[in-house]
C-alpha cells in the first residue's frame, strides 16, 4: 500500500521467467511473464509482459544498457483502455570515482489503447548522481523530464491532450542502518 487510507491502496505484481546469455563483454536477457495491478482492493488490469535487455561494458568506468519491453493491459471494467504498452530505454552508467557514479538515460513509450483518445507516446530523459560517504551514508539526486502526447482528441473536451512532467528527487540511505537486512530509504 502507498497510503494509510484504503481509498489509495495500490498493488502491482509482476512475475517473469527468463534466460540470461553471456556474449563476450555483453549480456543478453530474455524474459516473459504476466502482470497484475489492483487499485482500492479491486483488480484494475492484468496481462502478459515481455522484456529484452542487453548490457555491455564499454570500459572499466562506463557501461550501457538497452531495454525493450511490452506489457498487455486488459481492463475488466474499462475495455476501451485495453491494449499494449511498449517501451525502449537506453541508459549509460559512468563511475566517476570509487564512491560516486552518474546515470543518464533516454526512453520512449507507446501506449496503444483500444480507443485512440487514450493512446499516447511518451519520450523522456533522466539523470541520476549517487555518492557514498563515510559511515555508510549514500545520497542521490535524480532529475527527469517526460512528455505525453495523446493520439486523438479527448471525447469530452474535443482537443488532444499533452502532458509534461518534470521531477527532481533526492534520496538518503545508510547501509549500516538495517531492519531485518533492509535499509530504510528517505525519498524527497
């Protein structure tokens, strides 16, 4: 659950099976399975999922990762939303020093709902910087920007919807503070 009130409870489950292949400096992973999402204690959607991931090491300080994935969304109460969502992600991780690293990435998602007013494309970019300090404290900052462009006019308002999201997150965790082998993380 995300909040103490049952009106906002959410549950997302995903189970996949896959195969991992080593290819020289690269690895390739293929996965398939299913997903299930509940909101307010009721099933919202479920469906099949698949993922193809390639990881390659550029050198001792930098690596790249590409992920292509798809998820089927079958809504029992909202059949006009039924469809597939596909995503492509390209990510670079650069180790700046023994205790700090940068991550940058770009993504593109396409949601193909049964009714085009609910279908959209979603390009985005992000960065993340993580640093570990003495005493086990780890701090991070993440910035993200994405745009959602809907495919046709909204039936109620008669115009295409365009959403923009910008987000900055700061997080703290101390690897030496553990509860049953889990370290609590503060995200702002």
